[in-house]
C-alpha cells in the first residue's frame, strides 16, 4: 500500500469532519486543492464556510494521523484528478469530491459496468435471477456493480464472484465507512469483492450506516455504470432512486419483469410501464451495454475484441432460446418430468413460480397433507421445485423441460 | 368452656387440617384470634358475631380466645368462620359438645347468618380427614368429590343449629352429584366451522393426538385463535386423576366449576399477552394462587401474540413444560401446582403482520430477524409443530365445504392416544429416544430420508427425534402398524417447527 500523500490525507480529513455532507465537501474543494482547503477550514477562513461550521471540528484532527489510519486500513483516498478515480464519475454532476476505495478501482477503467440492484427483501426468484445476471455478465467481461446490501445486491455480487477468476471483477459501492461492513452478515462477501475487484465509498472510515447515505450511495452506483438493471423492487424502494438517478444521467435502465401479484416486483413492473427496457437475461443487458457504449462513442468494451457484443451473443440465441413451444430438443440433464396422473404431477401443476403457500397447493390438489408432503419433497429432490417454510415454488423449467398443464381441479 | 372443632385451610392447592380451639372465660368481653391468622381470618370475628346475632342466638359478653392449631402455619381464607361460630356456640353451651363432636366444618358466614361457599372446597374437604364434614349447601357437589366419610350441608347458621340439636333433619343431599359425563360440553366450538386451512387442521389433529406443542404463525385474520379454540374439543377427556387435579386447581382459584363439580373436558386458557409472571406461573403475596399454567392443567394453554409476552414470562414456561408441575417458592415455603398442558401459541410472522414469503411484505429481513429473536431458541425448541397460516380464500369462506366435524377428528385422536397408552405414555411426545426406537421402527425408505436430512444439516440430532415422534403420531392417526413409513416422515418434516418459520426464508 502506497503511503497516503499529505494532500490525500487532507482530503480524507475534510471528508471525515463532523457534519460533513457530500455537497458541502464539493463546495469546500470546488476552487481549492485539499491542502489549501484544509488550512483555510482549520484557520476558520474558508469563504465557503462563513459560519466556521467545521473549524471547531477540525481543531482536534491531526492530518498525519488521518493519513496513517487510512494507510493501516488499506484504503485509498481518491480525488477526481487521480487516474484511479472512476472516469465515468468525473463529469458527473453529483460526483463525490473524495472517494475511498479498497481493492483496485481501476478495474472500472477498461470494462463496461452494469449495476444489478434491487430490494433487500427479495423473493427466491429475484435472488436467482440476480445471481444468474451477475454470473453471466461477469463471464461476458462486464463489471457487476452493486450496493452489497442484503437480497438482490448480495445475490448479484455472489453470482459475479461465482463466475470464476477469469471473469470480470465486481465492484461494490458501500454506504458506510469501508471498515464498517454493513450488513454485518455480508462481511465475507464484502472482503471477497474487495479482493477480486474493489469496494468504494464516499463515507470516511468509521462512518456508521445512516438513512441519508443510502440514496447518496445509489447515485454513485448509477454514476459509474453504463446500464442499470433493477431485478426486484417494491413500490417505493431505494432501487427506484437508483433508477431515477440513472435516468437523470441518461443511463439506460433495464428491469426484470416479475409477477403482478408479487409486492417485491411492484416497483420494477411500474418502471417497465414507465418505459424501461425489459431484461430477461444477461443477453438483453449486453445488447443495451453495447448500444450505450456506442452512443457515448466509446470503443467496444469487451476484452475479446473484434465482434460487437450484440453480434457475439445474438446468433446462437435464436436457436437456443428457451422453448416456447414443445418443439425444443430435450436438454440432456433435465430430470424426467413426473408421470401424468401421479401425485407429483398434480402438485407440480398446482405450484406457481412465485412462492405458493402449502395451503393453496393443498386446496388446489385436494391431496391429503401426507401425500402432498411426499410429492413436494420428491419434486424438490428432482429439481422441479424449491422449498421454503410453508411455501413452495416451481422452478423455471430447464431447457427441454415441459411443465404439466394446470388442470382445473374438481370440487 | 372449651370446644375444639376440626377444619382445614389452603396451602397452595392442598388443604391442611386445622383445629379451631375456642375458649370462653370470664373477664373483660373481647374476642382474640391467635395462631398466625391473616386479615381474612382476623375479620371473621365481626362476621361471626353478626351472623350469630342475626340468627337470634346470644353473643356471650365474655372473654373469647380462638386458637388455630398448629399455631406455626399461617392460615388464610374465610373458611374458618363456620368452625369458629360452632366453637363459640359449643363453648357457651348453646350446643352440646357431644352434638358437635366428630364433625368438621368449613364455610364462610354472612352477616345475615347465611353459610357461603369458599374457594378450594375440594381440597379442604379432602384435608379434614376421616370425619364427616359440614359444608355450605352450594358447595356440596364439589366437596363430595373428595370427602372421605360423609358430608352434610347447611345454608344458614339457624338451620345448622337445628340439625345439630336434632330439632330438624339434615337437609337431603341435593340430587346426588351426577357423575360428570366425561364428554365434551354442548356449545363448544366445532372444527367444521373452519373453512379451508387443511394443513393447519391436520397440524391441530397431530398436536392433539401426540401431545406435541404447536406454534401457529400467520397474519391477523387467518384464523389462529379460531383454530386454537377448537383443540379442547378434539382432545380426549382427562382421566379421573387429571380431572380431579384440574378441578382442585380451578376450585382453589375460585373459578366456577361445571354443574357436576368435576372438570370433565379439557380446560382452555388464553391469558392476555400483558399477563405478569405471577399470573402465569402462580404465586402472589396473600394466598399462593395457581397461575395460568396450572389452570390449563389437562387442557390447552393458548398464548396469542406470543412475541408480545414479556421474556421472563415466556422463559418461566420452560420448567413446567419440562416437568409437568410448577414449583412456586416463597420465603414462607414452596408449593407445587400441577401444570401438564398442551401449549399452543400464535404469532404474526413479522412486525407488519402480513408475513408470507420473503418480498411479500414491507418488513426488511433485518426487522423480521429482530422480531423472530423475541423467542429464545430454547423456548422455540419446545414447540414440536409449526404451521404457517394464510388467510382463507374468499371462495372457501363463502362456499367451501365444511371441514370434518370435531367428533370425527376426536375419534382419530382418541385412537392415537390409545396407541400411545399401549406404549406406556400418555402421548407420543413423551416417548424417550430409546422407547421410540422400539415402538416406532422406521421403514428403510423412511430411514434413508431421515439420514439424508441429517447429513445435509437440515435436521439436528434433537430435531431428528422430534420428527421421528411426529411421524409416529402421524402413523397412529393413519392407522398404520408398527412400522413408520416414508410418507409419515414426509408429513412430519412439513409440520415440524423450525426457526426459519418465523423468517419466511428458504433454508439455504
């Protein structure tokens, strides 16, 4: 870890002052370098701080100690002039004046970036889709950016990490200080993302999770990306903020459609109505990435040069699209569908893809609880269904699988 | 001058024999009660005096000393009014000592000379020993359940004096207490009122059949209380021993008893979530009153809004759940109350109450986690079964078939309990792991299913035994033989309780 220069230490010290907000920090550093700004603030002479709001706070701060603290924590302090500062943020109206980074933020430099975001209380469907998107996008050389939160964010990062060492590294944008892993259960994920890619934050070391920081974090997520994908989000979720921040920056927003009955998809479906483009899988996102990159007149992003994204991913798609009809060739690994007339077939037909309460399945099938339990467990073992507590859902069919049709149940 | 009258007082749910010694002598008129009386006993002198005067009997203007022996035991309650009055009458010569001898008396007096019943008559009549006991006529049925040799009743002091002197006959024992029909009481809610809820009904049946404690998780309006109220109906009636214990507790608590005197159907207690520790386990300063866990003895203790109960109250349930009795220790001593009950609890799945699968309500996973943490793991561990309820569809509510009536389910439950009794336990929930291995051998497919669950970490060793016990109960309900089948284990796995029920999360 390189030593933190005095200028950086001043920037970090300013960012860490009591009562500092991103906007005030931008104002302090607008016309002055960090060192100059620090001296002015400490002397109570900064013209943008006429009330000397920060002077008292700055009195007890030793710049050298601040620099040491960041060095010991392994955290880089980035200002917009740094080469490592994300290029996409430089022209951004809401760009943070100081950005803290763990890992290597330069992974963003030569790759396209896609934000995969969504609600913390995600359904298994949302988590699965987020993980798949994360994995496939990372495999295609796209940096997956997300907020390291519970639910969709975490699933997207976990998916990106699953894609292996050769895939593009992920980038996490945190809302707390980089030494405050939040949520705490994601500490491992947090460290893994920092080790493979980078975790950045505009909050100084030690900053606790605060309500206001999360929307601020979301604007950075939107700012560093070429495309934002919202996987699942409630009617008034924080991801709506990310989508709005992206829209203000003319960054395309993709949305994964969900069940109209699932509250976790209420926000995303509303975004679809508002004109965001639908995302079925990573290919839909890659097309948008390619268009977005071309529009801002950047060279084709993917490390495998030569073929534009759309051309590379499009052609096989027409044949391998998931079977909409019965004519698709069966995939070799698909488990055999339960035979017609068995309890399993009845139960599978009665399951929805969104979590279905076991009670509903019991009513639809009229099976006794014992038979129902046995059929459900067998379907799960065969990979046709997912188990929850009191609720169950059918899996999306693998290529070649055909779901039995739901038949009306008598009585 | 001196009369000694046998009587009894309550300590916990047990009676203690007490001799009431009344001494009347010359001296300044006065009335003293010694022998550790509590306030109610000390006040009895005013009641006794007024009752005797109202009955047209003379009050001696002499010095009266009443001693309650043994003197070391604290005595409470108003049941000593009657023996004191009789003692005064005998000591002043209104009654002949020989007329009084050989009888015990228990009862409270009214100022008008009436004789009133007191709480705990069952235990008091049991405690007086092998002498006939005279009780208030309203408490005859109750006292008759345990009185060992003869029982007489009276409703006023005047009548009592007449009977004792032989001037009038003892009143007929009012209609021999009907041997309480040990069946359900008319007017109990019936299971056929519950529409839909097939899974929850099954869980209810398994809980009643196996004595497995049950946790119902569901949004408001999903029928948690409605279901719980119907459990006493499907439980088998308590055996005579349990019924007597339950009656004794109810009688001590001063609660109304059924007409026959004996509690013939399982009690249902649903204390409010604001209940205090003492209200739940028993105690109190004056008399050690039985708590809700004891009032539910032989029946169902239903805790609605389980998450809202004070933690100390919930933790106090662990010992009675384990041992079937609750010990209340105070500086004055320790009393034990019976407390073997079926615990049924209900709670919302999350703070907003809607719950359901993740993503279907506004509560964040953190909020749900925090809500779930209100139940300690050891307490959650006491629940064998847990069901996640959903609101019933409007179609089911308006049109759906009525479910099976209580009588049909109760019959299956009774059969399962009978099978359990052949294994030497009241219910399968009490089977020890060793007995379980002998009485519930697993079919090969069932064994491999449990093996897989154990190996994947889905089940702990304790959870394994629990599923095994539930599977035994399910098999009993289905009328299966000795062998526990695969489908029974499947059903047990669906019905068993686990922490994740509260989080709505898929086990991952």
